């Protein structure tokens, strides 16, 4: 939550603005305005829904060192189950032909959470967590990495540059 009086203009004239950063959690957002503080809240108004253009889009790419010196993992999240799209990473040295590596896909459900609030008001569908491995990498070389999901045609992709440590 955020207090409306966080906006200096709200204190002067009753109008103001608050900036919030929304992350794509594959669900719409709406906002509510309450009076009465935390002790005696009274709902005054609810905003229109804020909707993402593609809520299933692959997001939050992460690169990490693998189990061996010549391996890196690429992990990302999307709303696409493997029955909807085929997740993979396309990677290679800059200017060279790319290699496609399939990604393993996992998810979890509300029942696997330990309790409140994660199982109740704090619950959001996690989507699907995809992880692929890039192997036989050379030290001190720059690689171009594209994570993709596809089903016949490319649904979405993103490019990242990565450099193996020496």
C-alpha cells in the first residue's frame, strides 16, 4: 500500500499522483483508494484495470555460472506451458552460427506453499520457470544468447550478451 499524502500536491489541493512500478505477473492490476487509515479503512474508489499487452511474455532472464567451468544456465519465466510453446535458448559466439538448447520447464501450485499469506491473499500464479544450459563455452569469449518460446512460429524472444569468465 501507499499513503495518498505521499504526493505533496495531495496535501495542498486534494489531488496528486503516485508512481508505482508494476511487474508482469501474468494478471491484471487495479488500485483502490481508502480513507480512514489502517484503523478504520473505507473504500472510496477503484481504478480501471491495468493490463499487460502480452501477459504470457517471457520475462526476467537470468544468467548464472553452471556446475562446471565451461557451462552457464539461462533461466526465465513465462506464462507458456510446454503444451502451448516450446522453450529453448539459441546461443553462440557473436557472428557465428547459433545452437539451440531446449529448456526444462517447472512450476508450482498454491498447495506447495507453506501457509498464509502465500496460500491466501499473497498467492499469484507463478507461471512457468524455464532453464536451459549452455555448455562447452570458451573463457573470455562473448556469446549472444536469445531465449525463445515457439509453437510453429516464434512467439517471443529476447537477446542478451554474456561473457564467460576467464
